[in-house]
């Protein structure tokens, strides 16, 4: 197992439901097949952008899952129109970004980011068990994957596909579009949180 440098060759592993659940059972990727999510780079610059589930079709046919609130740095559950989490940006480049409760009062976990390398800090699932996610993603190439555990031996649970790798789903020329493939049993919102936080941090590095 683990994530190789070529995410396209990484086979995602289904995990037991609840193992990565942080934001609630409603966001767990269902059994049977991998979930496909449509996202964009420079996400926090796209106010009101809707992150969609495109497992069964293109973005025009996909189901709205989350909405970006750029000014407040929040991700909103589209169906309930309630905030799911708040991003607290670091005060210095060496600091980690924080995923907070929607009111900004309680930290859920940190995302430590280096170029093409990410890991969570202080992350616990809903059962109170400490877990760790590691990734080797790049928003420049829109490639890479996320492991439950370390990159070498952990279980691959999500990977990125650039727009030119998934022309079956994405419109030609949609250069800032990418697809996130997520294995069954994984908290989709958790993956969105790690991706969106890292994407913001990477913007300061390039």
C-alpha cells in the first residue's frame, strides 16, 4: 500500500465507515464504488463556488455538496445551508493552518503543509481515536494522493485527477478544474477540508 509518486497508478482502499469520520455520517463516501468530487484550484478566490459530487455524471449533472464562502473562510453544506468548518489561516508562513468549528472558537485539527507534502496534526475521528492523514498533492499539477497513515505504508483513500486526465467528466480547456476520487467509507468533508486548506497554503509557496 502507500502512495507512489504517480497517483494514477495508486489503487484506493475501502476503509471501515467511521474510521475517518469527523464531520458526520452524512458525508461518508457510500459503499460500492469510489466517489468523484469536482473542485477547482484557487478555491478560496471563487466565492459561492459549489463543490459537486460527479460520481454519476459531469459537473452540469452533478449534485451540489458544499459551497465556498470566501469572505468568511467557511465551507457550507449546500443542502442545509449551514457552515461545516472554518479555515484559520496561519499568522506566519511557518505556522500550520487550522480547521475550526464554524464559529471559529474550537480547533478541530491542523494541516501542516510543505511543497507537495501535507499531514494532519491533532486529528481525531468522531469516536475520539487519533488518526493521521498524509498526502503528496500538488495544486500546480493537480495530482497526488492522500493516505490514512503514512505515505509509504498507509491506506490510499483519495487521489487527484487533473482536467486533462478526466476529459470524460471535465470540459476541454477547464484548466483550473480537477477531480478528487475518494474511496468508500471515507469522510468526504474531511478530504475537502485537507485539500482546501493545503491549496491555500500552497499559494503562498509558489
